[in-house]
C-alpha cells in the first residue's frame, strides 16, 4: 500500500534537462515542486573528476551513465510482423540515468532548427506539391508542429545564453554574417561566446568543402570557448579539448549540463525538493480520467509512495515519456493497422553515418585532442536548403555534413580501410598506420515519420516492477535512405577534395539495427500539433486528454529535424513554461481548445 505524501503544486518525472528547466521556471513563480529522479545524485565534484571520469571501459563500453536496462529495457523489432526482443546492451542510442540525465553525458552540439522544419508538411506541399510528397512515400505521416520558428526564437535565445553556446551567427535579423552559417534561421543576436578554435581536421574539411563551392562554418557548441557567467550567475570554464566528452561528464565545468547551468541555483530554492533514486511507476488519474492527481513512485528502499500534485511534468527522456503516458492510460494508444490513436504515433529517429577519409602519413590529425562539438560543417544539404524537385527517386529532407571527431580514444577509435582483417597482425599494422591519419566525416539529418513506425507496450516483457516494457517498431523509411545515399555521393567528393587517399562511402542503410551507435535523438511518440486526432499534446506540450499533464521534450517532435535536437527541446520547454506561468496558473485547464 503506497504511503500518501503531502500535496505539492507540481512534480517532475525525471531530473535531466527538461525536468530541471521546468522546475526552475515553476519555483520562480512561487510554486512548490518535487523533482523525482530514478538515478543517483551526482555532481562535478566529486563524481566527475579525473582520472576516474576518463575510464573508457566503464563509461563508453559498459555504459555506466545509461539507463539500467537490467531493470528497464526497451524491446525492439523492425516491423510489426516480427516479435520484439529486449535490448540488453545499449548501442544505437544511450538514454541516461542519474541526476542531470543524458544532458550530463551529451556532446554539446548545439543547433537550432530551421524555419521550414516547424511547418514541414505545409512547406513541402507548397514548394513541391502533394504528388511529389506521395512519391516520396505514401506511408509518410509528416506534419506541422503547431508552433513556428518565429514564436520560438526568443526561447532559443534564452536557452543558448543559459548554456553559454559558443558559435558564430550566420544570420542576425535577416542580415547574413561573414564566418557563420548563411543558411541558418534569423536570430535576434550573436551567440553568447565565440566559436571554439578550429581543429586541424576541421581546417582540412573547410578547405575541401570551400574548393567545391560549399559554405563551411564552425559548429555551435555547448563546450565553452571561454570562461562565462550565465544569466543565473553560474560560472562555467573553458573547454580543454580533453577527448572524453560524448558519453562522459565534464570534470572542468566547461560543458553545459544541469549541474553546470541550473541545478546549483535550483536546489537552493526553498520551493524545490529533489528526491533521487525514486522511480515513478505511473501518473494517477481521478475517477473522470481527465485529471491527474499525482504520481506513484518507488524509492531506493523499495517503498511505494503517492505524491499528489496539481501539475505533472513528464520529463523522463522521449522514450520514457511515451511509456509513462501508456502505462498511465493517458491518450489513445496508436494502432498502425487502423492509423487511429496518438500515443506512440510518429516515432522517428535520425539518419547518420558518413565516410572515413584516409589521409597521407604526413598529415597528423591528433584525434585524441578534441571536444564533444568541435566540428567544421556545411549546411548546403540540410533540410530543404537544396532543390529537391528533380530528385530521382524523389525524397524530402537533408543532412548536415561536417568533420566532427570527438576523441581518438583507444578502445573505440581504430579506423582501418576496407579489406583490412578484423583482428591479428595485419589489423594491428593497419591501426598503427591510420590512427593518426584518418578523418571521420558526419552526415547527420532528418528522419521522416511513417505510419509503420511507432511505440507501444510490449505484450511479453516486463520491467523489475512487473510493468510492460516499451516496444519500439522501427525501420528507416525508403525516403530517408534515398536522401542519405544522395548526400553520401556528395560527401565522397568532399573527402577527395580534402586530399583523401581512400574515401569510404557512408550513408544510412536498411534494416535499422540497434547494435551500432547512431544517435540518442529518439523522437516523437507523443507529438505536438493542432489536431487531437494526430497529436497527443497541443502546441504547449499539454496533453489533450489530461490538461494538467505536460509531456516535455523530443517526444513532441512530429518528425526529426536535420540537427541534434536538444537546443530545440530547451526552447520548446521555455515556450511551454511561459504559457503555463502566464496563462495556465491563472486559469488551469486546456491552453488550446480542441
Ligand atoms: C551520448 C549522447 C550524446 C548526445 N549529444 C547531443 C548533442 O551533441 N547535441 C544534442 O542536441 N543532443 C545530444 N544528446 C541528446 C541530449 O542528451 C538529450 O536531448 C537531452 O538530455 C534530453 O533531455 P530530457 O530531459 O528529455 O532527458 P534527460 O536529460 O535524459 O533526463 C531524463 C531523466 O529522467 C529520468 N527518468 C526516466 N524515467 C524516470 C522515471 N520513471 N522516474 C524517475 N526518473 C525517470 C532519467 O533517469 C533521466 O535522468 C546526446 C545524448 C547522448 C546520450
Ligand atoms: S571536451 Fe571540453 S567540455 Fe567536453 S568534457 Fe572535455 S573539457 Fe569538458
């Protein structure tokens, strides 16, 4: 029998990026908030200090910071005729666990989305016509978001200044800026910090890309280029290119994370209470099923509690957001056969992969000296920046391309050319020959939603508490393969222009596999929109069916954008919280009428 606790104004399920941002905004408005985080408490000192934090076996290979999939895994299959099996070793994506969530071990690659991304369906039909869209794949279920770039711009700006993003603006209020990305959406002002210093591999990429007429720019990064005090008065330091960023926490206070940009102020606020090692099992509803009364959770000692709250924020990472809605019976689950239902609908992912460029031995890359977001990039093939009308076979979407090497760590990084044996003396010789003379190029881009890809509850497998696991049914739509393969040809040309002796072609392939790392930008499943028939949440990420529940994060993306999505998640969270503070708290109820 759960012990009932005193009621609070709001509770967050998870204390990662969205959980700490939402709680901060609420406590500023005088609301009492409890943050429930299933992982352990942790901070830069003592938990993230070297040498222990540079343990590649522990963090990169054994995934010490990731969701405990002995207790709670995700099951997977490529299509609904298959039987899904649990993913017992994370590889393709790496959801985090512990105070700060995945936003602790992220890279810091800090992009905004583009104007057209938010109105994708309307944009594609307007520019290319419905017939063209149908030819890209009748199974595609892309849609508009219900919010526009212009509405989000002030919130992008606010979040970038909170993180201290280092970059060079390419477009300020419509004026193209030298040195930045000429394709970027208009921003109201410069980044808070200048870009990171360009790496040697970045400079080689720049030269190659420029020689072909493309437009290189420095990747915006939340690995900071200089000491910075954010608007909350928290001090961050300069990145030292330690080479242990992606999958690791930062020991230097140089990467934006909840611990470095928000928690030091939040946890001191008397309106906030943080409870770690507390796993939420479900959201409780009243007898009408239209109002949440709070959550039920289990603490580290296995005791069950009921935490009553006026507002519930689901801030548990996209996959867990969708699972929480399904376990709680909020919103109609999606059925791929009828196309009806919204929770689990439009799960999408990210297209990644790119060539390895093997250089002459005189070119010393020193890949071990790098940050999590050190790239030099081009956006010439991102989103709809190039004309798709004559593409044969037709496709929509695009990818950014860039040289982004995030550390030549000894276990994970040993590029060898095709034909090299996978072990033995010849392999060792090839690793020794190429380790310091190979450049990785990233293709990273859109993934369109499809009626065939979705999330639901697994009928067989359960977690440690006896609750069904989340089941993922996913394969890349043919559209995404066409897009990625088209760009792969262009990237091989760049690799050659860089002086590559051997250029190994990249690009996304089918079937999608969960055994190789691709991206932790899982998105959709509780998508936002204007129509409750095709979206689980409205434009403020408020559940249509239970208006005092807000599902915040990448689960609300109707399809994935070209870019790493976290800066957009931050902007959307600020946008929703503004509406909650200024409208919902004054008059609780739906912020948008269905
Ligand atoms: C290796 C890696 C690299 C990345 N690099 C980039 C990048 O360069 N750029 C970029 O834009 N994005 C990047 N990301 C993505 C970024 O980390 C996420 O977008 C961001 O952290 C999402 O915020 P969130 O609040 O949704 O989830 P999180 O920050 O993961 O927080 C969710 C929290 O909820 C907790 N939780 C889950 N379920 C429960 C429950 N039932 N009860 C209680 N607590 C629960 C989890 O333990 C976790 O702490 C990367 C991610 C990874 C893993
Ligand atoms: S690369 Fe820079 S930001 Fe990343 S962990 Fe190292 S010092 Fe921190």
